[in-house]
């Protein structure tokens, strides 16, 4: 990837750290596990969307937009970070949120509280099965009538522009491992709207790296998620002019850790969040990284890695949602 060809805003100073998780590795008796702390990326409370937004917002500014419009769930980390990027750039930001099954609570905390604190210009709530893209287009048209110009960012910031952020992350990981001399055999990440996984795979392909990416699904079944990643990987590869065959076998998405559905808790997720907190003092979230870590733990217990393997867990952020679910983690009798 030639970074000069793509305009990029910078929201993080330097690289995010890669830390060894010796206590976790020992507790699991498994491979050497390290963690890439993308929860420490810049903008409000960090997380993977910050990398995507560096490219998306640069594109928005280049196109002369004065307002960012995006969408997601009531606890969307992507909405929080898009809004934070807008604040940083002096742009306005409007959000489309889907109503949860349990109904919309205008006083919901976590990311939803931050939408208010960071000053979203408008929050439009639509039914859970509503058309988010159509709702965003409607907002964009209304702004156009006022002589303003909106830039619409798809759910999760996952398109071929947003994926460039994770191509850059793969490049960063390669540079960091070059310094330590120990390349990673696997990177394990949560996978949802697919931009993180597609970008990482494209980035490792561009570097001709042997590091394999394993996505742990947070919502869909394996075949659907793998097809989604493949489609975005093709689009990203075309955008950056990556040559070389893309084999569907480059894509692996594990769906055994989703549980009853998106954002619905599982016992494995609760165990994973507690284990990382109690072995390493690192906070995960209940929707994405908790399930991804449950996947890593499950794969280790199934013997899917050797003791000699070096595995990098990508911490994609999301901790504001942790504080919306105290009932899952409060220990009784203490
Ligand atoms: C904290 C967190 N981790 C992981 C993901 C999944 O990343 P992607 O949507 O790029 O697949 C998201 C997406 O919203 C997220 O908020």
C-alpha cells in the first residue's frame, strides 16, 4: 500500500502498543498470546473505528462535506467515534439509530450518553428492521435543501475507504514484529461489518505476510460473514490495486461464539471478560471483544493452536458498553 495515494487524517500519535499477555497465556496453557491495544487509539475512548475514520473523514473533507451522517445500534461505538471525529474536525454529525427489541430508552447510558455529551446535531431512531441507508439518505437530502453537504458513512465505517485503516494497521503490526523478530502466526479479531478483517487480510497480503487472520463473529453465521468479508476484501484490493489471487481460504470466520444473537450475552463472553480483567487488568466489552476473546479461549481449549504459535489478539475497543451491563459482572457476596 502506498500511503501517499490516500489522504488520511491522523487521530492517534504513534503506534498502538503490542503487549505480551504472559499471565493469560499461562492460565490457558496455550500459545504465546499478545494483544494489540487498538482500544488505546485516539478520539473519544478509542477503538477500531478510529483507524477507519482517518481515511473516511479525509475523504469527506476532500469532498467538501460539512456534516457526517452515520448509523448503528443504540450502543454503537462507530457512531460515538464518528461523532468524535466530527467534533475534532469542526464538522456537524447526525446519527441514525436502530431501536432495540426492548425499546428505545432515551436515557440509555454508555455510548448513547456520549452521543449527547459530544453534541450530535440530530439523533433519528428507526425500527430495528428499518432501512438505515434510506434514513441516512433522507437526512442528507434535508441538509442539501439547506445548502449543506453531507458525507454518509455506512454502518461500521466498512467500505473500501474505511478498510484502508486496517490495511495500515497490518502494516503497523508488520513493522512492530520486524523490530521484535517474531512474526505472528495468527491475528484474532471480532468481526461484524467486516472492514477490520478485510482490511487486515488486504494489508497482510500487500506485505506478503504469512500471518493468518481469524474473525470471531458477533452476529452472523459463518458462510454469511465469510462472504461479506470476501466481498469487501475484493473491493479493497481493487481500490488499492492489489494484484494476486484472493483465495476464499484466506478468510476464516468462527461462528460458535455468537450465542443467541448480536449483543446478547453468553457465559463464555462473561468468563472471557472476567479472565482478562483478572489476569491482565485489561477491560474488554460485552458485545465484540468479549465474544472475540471467548473465541480465542475456545479455540485454545479445542487444541487449535500449538504451544509454539504466536497469537495476536486485536483489542478493537468498545469499553463504554461495559458500563451498561453491570448485572452481568457484579460479584455477589463481596
Ligand atoms: C468494539 C468493536 N470491535 C469490533 C467491531 C467489529 O469490527 P468490524 O465492524 O470492522 O467488523 C466493532 C464494530 O462496530 C466494534 O465496535
